[in-house]
C-alpha cells in the first residue's frame, strides 16, 4: 500500500439549486483527518454524509472552500488531474457493489488497472494475488450474478484496493449484507486500515460506526459532533 492520505477541509460549502430554492448540502465545513485514521461519518438521511463522501472522492466539487489531500489543494485540479488522483490514491466501496455485470470477478478486479494502462503481466499478477487474499480463487470466472452478496462485496473491495490506494471511502458497505457477512466485510476493511490506509466509512448503523476510532456526526450539512476535536454547537 502507498502512504496513507491526509485530508484537510477548510470552509467547504456545497449548494444545490432545486428550482428557485437552494439546498445547503455542506455548510462551512472544517475538518482534518490524519493519515491512517479510521473515521465513521454518521447522521440522518439528508445530513450531508454522501455529499461529503463524494467531495472527498473527487466525484464532486465544492462551491467554495479548499480541500487539501496530502498537502495539495485538489479542488484546483482539472477534471483529468482529479481522475488521476482518484485512480492512484482513492478506493471506493459502495453498498450496491457497482460491479460490471458482464465481467467476471477477475475482470472486475482488474478494471482499474486496465483504465490506468498497467501492462497485462502486472495486472495478471496483482489479480491473482487479490483473488487469493480475498478467498475468491474459485470464483475468478464467475460473473456478479453468480456470486453471493458477501462474495460480490469482496470483489468490490479487491477492485477498490488493486491500485494500492492511500484512502478507502466506504458508503454503507454492509447495507446489503446480513450481519455475519457484514462483520466479515468490515474485518477486511479494518485489516487494510491496520496496514496504514486511511478508512472513512459512511453509515446509518450506530454499531458499525462505533467500530471506528473516530465518529463524525453530520446534521443539516454541518459537522455537529466530532469525538476527537471540540464538538460544535448543535444546530437549532
């Protein structure tokens, strides 16, 4: 794995326009996450959790404020430069897996390397190791519809980590899994964190959130509690 990612958000605002109204999805957000931290982002629906995750993953841009990733203000980068950072530094794990239906498990895992232009021999070596690491050797040629939910999420985690990212963003990673399988998936993510990868998990599940070393509580687009830094005033 590459060195873990350090994050600094300053004065982040994200506003969506719906007809004549404005929705403030993120309000004056200031946040520092140290390299290698394990953070849970929690809060009710509409609190800004997913908007924050999309912004951290460079899938969205703020209306104002700065986002420094490993010391560089990534909000100033071009779309192509942001895509390169996503490919090399950030791994995504989603509730609904987001696997390509027509590709096998091995092909899904290899996809980020294909897009990044890695040579076939290197891709084959990394995929073989990932299949072994995640217990998928006997499922390499199976398409997603031939895999269980837990197997699909393991493929998704293998794909998310195949480029050896510094940060993993997980959006409700156990949402479509039973409790036992979800526990297994979280252990896989936590092993990666123990190796130094920054892990940020968005969840509605208080039990899942309690596993993290740090909990952030979002409400109405604002960070209303952070159990590592000084809590801000609750919104009224």
